[in-house]
C-alpha cells in the first residue's frame, strides 16, 4: 500500500490558483481531487508528484506548512486593472526566472570575452525630456523613420527594430509561450513585456501574443526602461497615462521614438477622415493605429472623447483581423524565443568547450543535438 503524504489542503488550492487550473479541469486526471482539497484524503507521493507537474509547481512547495507569498522578482509597473489586481501567474514568474538565468549566463560570457559595458544603460533620467531621450535612442539605434516607411510590413519593421536593438547590445527575446512549451501560452492581458537592466547583458522580453504593431511599442517602451536603468514588468498601452512616473515617462519616450510629435503633425490634416488618417500614418510609421490615435491626441488633432471612442473601435477591429495560431518556421521561432545574440553566444561557447551541452540545451530550450547543430548552421557558425 502506498504511503500518503500529509499536505495542507490550502497548498493544493494555492497551486491550482497560481497555475490557472480548476478542480473541474483536473478531475478526470485526479479522481480524488475533491477529497484532497477538502482534507478528507491525502494523496500518495506519486499522485502528489503528478499533481505538481500538472500545476507547474515545484514539489517542495507542498511540504510547507502554508502557501508562500510569491512576489515578482523585478519591479511591477503594470497598470491595467486585470493585471495589477491579481497575483503573478506561474507562467509569468517562470518566464522571468528563465530570462534571468539566460541573462546571468550571458553576463559571465561577456566578462570572459572582455565585452565592454553597454553605455546607454542607465544613461537617462526621469527629469529629462522624453523627446530628447527618444532622439538619442533613435540616433544610437539607427531606427530611421524613412527606412521604416519603405518597409512592406509591420513584421519586417519589427524584425529590423529587434536586429538594431541586438546590434546595440540588447538581448531581445520574443515569445508567446513559457520556455518551449507550446501548451503554456502567455496571457497578453497579464503582461506585454519586461526589461532586465544590466550594463553587460541588458535584456528585453516581448509577449508575442500581441500584434506585431503592438510589439513595436512594447519594444520601444522596454528599451526606454533600459536607457533609464530600471528593470520592470509592463502592460503599457499607448492610450494610458499611468500615475506611476516611470511608466508615464517610458510611454512618452516610446511614443516619441516611434512617431515623433512634429512628424505626426506634419503628416496629418484635419480635412482627412480619422479612419483614413489612422491607416495611412500607421503604415508610414509602422506602428499600431492605437499609437497613432494617442499621437493625434497629443498633437491636438483629436479630443479625449474622440480618442476614447475611436480606441474602443480600433480594439474591436484589431481583434477581428488578428492572425489565428502561431505558425511559422520552427527555427525562426527558436531564434526569436531566445534571441540571435544569446543563441550565437551559447552555441559558440558550447562548440569551444566552455559550456556543457546540457546547459546549452536548457538555455536554448532544445532537446536534440540535431536541433542545436541546425540552429548553428542557420546562424553561420561552423561546428
């Protein structure tokens, strides 16, 4: 007879809540789950281990006397009610932990390689003009508006933006799942991105469940965090003017970086219908129509009532035209998930014998040697 483990039922309830699972959703897998939750029966060790896997919970938590209080390991700058009124999900926590592990590895790698510090990290201050900082960022990154205008799609513009950020020294990771687990999608209503400031390994993570155009704003916003030297998780959108000073400043910098106010004024006319202006300027600047709405308001072209009404209409329209399913080439997706800067460093270090293959597989989120060598080939690295 299997020994049963004395577990505080509150820990089982806590594990369900943080994983987003419901008792009903797991009742077929755990026939006695209701009895466990009520304290009428204890699970066996094997059952508890299976429950831990199902709820993405480390087994050790179930031996605590009561549920722990899990806080975000970086400042929380989220402002939308659906995010800031809820504790962080296990998906968000694990994503941050994984990125911190990758950042820690790259920091050590950069030191060994003698890479210089990334000078712009922490170079800006909250009392500086967002327009002045945005101009410095645009010059440093080489993210030219005219070059963007010539690009055919938002995806092309986003790829170029990411490439320029990585060339400037930023580890950029874009994913809509936890690690490489396609059955654990990230919730864009919980967070859109985060920044991990560091002078050797600055990192930006973007939730790819958002639209490509919206990801442009998230990347600009998180880069503003790095220029400020302020780590944090965000859910910012262009319409919001957050009460929190850092988020308000980063939003203003991101908007000015992507769609400078004077350029928006010059490109907009009062004679043109608002829907036509939105589509034209969104294509011109390669940002979402929501960012353009905010910029038109800032430029005095529309009032607050028009902004709020048009914003809701645009949200509904964007939901209807959103692409279905992730799709895409596996290796392109892998490169986006971990970022080409990190992937190249990990592969080179591993092939030179400095990093064990097991560590490399964990950092890259791969399981097979074939996948590792194919990614090396696609990055132009000879084994």
